[in-house]
């Protein structure tokens, strides 16, 4: 199996979502498909929620309105409210779980491993917390995971704070929890090149899922 | 008659919460139709109907948890 890598650069959440839907349909309609896909991108300032919208987790609606922040509700992914923005690396995984023994739990564990090993490669120690979603560093959350699965093909994925402006998380209660978010930049006290993080991430996805990177689709 | 159960979801996932029923009791569902949306802490997914028939009973309300292998609905 191959990993098809699509790097969209900075695009709106809606544009990336549309791309996911197209790929999802292609995989469903093509039994002979030999590749899973990861879409890498950054979004402009955007707030998204899962299916259940808990209004009290949105702390500053006026800020959203005044600063032209995109607001997208009711997405078919796990998780509560979250923020996306420049410097946050989004990884959308369109994976055919029928070819991964329909092992949703194993798939989620591997995604966590990918993120942990990617961040570790930059000399930051991370961990998962029992009972809490996401990837953590020093009791602060550095990456969030939220997956949707439709007919055993996945959608959505994770957001990893590389050099995100963390002040934007103050306008929400991230994931509905009283937590502090962090970034690779904050942990390392220096700028981090998001392209290097992308390269490491793709390496880890290929290694952990035992896939070969599909060069003809890489970073188009 | 068929009982719709929460299928095996792989390592580490033993339960999920019913988040949304796509059909009302008494309505016809076709084999493969997405019957009910389930959620874990990290993922949202649909459980399809195993047969074509009438949704006779929803055994679990939205917001309630179900363990893997437990029945969600009855279709006749």
C-alpha cells in the first residue's frame, strides 16, 4: 500500500473538507485503490465544533465576529470545539480501514504514535493522558485528534500546534476542557519550520502504517 | 428479524455513545443504510443496518453508552 501525500498549503477549512469528501468518495468507489491519503494544510483563523455544540465552550463570540474568524459547526468528527489557524499543521487522513482489518482502535493508536514520534524527533517529550484526548507536553496539550469514519473510510484527523498563536485558544474552552494549549515553538523557545515537521510526519506515517510514500502525489 | 449490535471496533475501544438516530421507529431501512451514529472520545462513525426491513425498536437513547456486542436496535 502507498501513502498519497497532498499538501494544500494554507486553505480554508471548507476547501480542505471538500477535498476530503472527494477523496473519500474515490476510495469508496474503487475497491482496487492501493493508497491511503494524508492531506496536509494550515487554515486561516477558524473555530470548528463536532456534532454536539456546547455553547458554553465558546467564550468570546464577539471576538470571532469582530476578527472575521471562520466558524464551522457540526462536523462529523469526534471531539468538541477547537481552534485552527496559521502555524497549526492539520493532517487529514483518508484511510481505508477495510484494508486495516476494520481496527478503528488500532488506527487511532497509530495516529497518536505518529504525532508522538514526530514531535519527539524535535526533542520534545510528549505523552497521552488516560481519560483525556490528544497529545500532551508538561500537562499542556500540543495536538488534538478527531476522526470521522463513514463506511469504514476515515475523514478528518489531527491538528498539531507547530507555531500557532496560542492566544486564539482563549476564545474557546478547547475540547470542552479547562486546559492550557502549547506549541512546538513555545516548548523549544525558537521558531520551527513547519515544512520540516511535515517531512517528519510523512516519514512517521509511512513507518508506523507500513506504507510507501507515493512520490508522484507528494507535495503537489 | 435482526438485532443490530455495536460491532468490534478494534483494540482499546470497548464502548461508544449513541449520538444520533438517522431513522424513526416504524420507518423502512435498507441493508447498508447508516442507521445510527456513534461516538467515542476520538471518533464518530455510523453503524449500518444489516438487513432491509422496518425499524421496530431503538434499544438505546441518544446520549447513552453501549458496549461492543450489545444490541442497539431491532429490525424486522
